[in-house]
């Protein structure tokens, strides 16, 4: 659903008013830098988990490791609490990543014929 003309005009006016605000620009630049760092960190993490998936496939190990996942969840929740981040959010974020990693491991295993 498209915003009404009145709402759209108000949002455009707010955008013009804040676009040149130095503090807002500084904060947004920081956010952009953090987002870029997150993408690079995730890419590195997936390179590492790719190697784990290949090793598991060679050794005939299952793609998922529920015991490790539980240890990692507890570890990440503790880190989140210490950092002032909602532990439930951190757990959901890890679950999303782990689901994708397991999917990759299953694909590697299938390609290896195991």
C-alpha cells in the first residue's frame, strides 16, 4: 500500500530537514560501516563453516551437531547479556545463521554422495 500524498510529503520534508544534519550523517555513516563489517564477518564465518562442512562430508559426520549448537547458544546468550544486547535476539540471529550453515553442509554432503 502506498502512503497517502500527505504522509509522503511529510516524510519527504523530514528527510530534507535531517539530510544535512551533521550528527545524523555521522551516525548513519557509522551504521553503514558497521553493516559493511558485518557482511565481511559473515562471509568469513561462512568460509570457515564451508571448510567444516567439507570435513564432515569426508568423515561421514552428520551436517548438524545439536550438542555444539546448544553450547554455542548458551555462549552467545552470555556474550549478548554482557554486551547489553537482548539475548533472545542474539539466539534468534544465531539460529538463522546455523540453519543456513546446516543447509550448506547438507548440500556438501549430497554433492559428496554421502
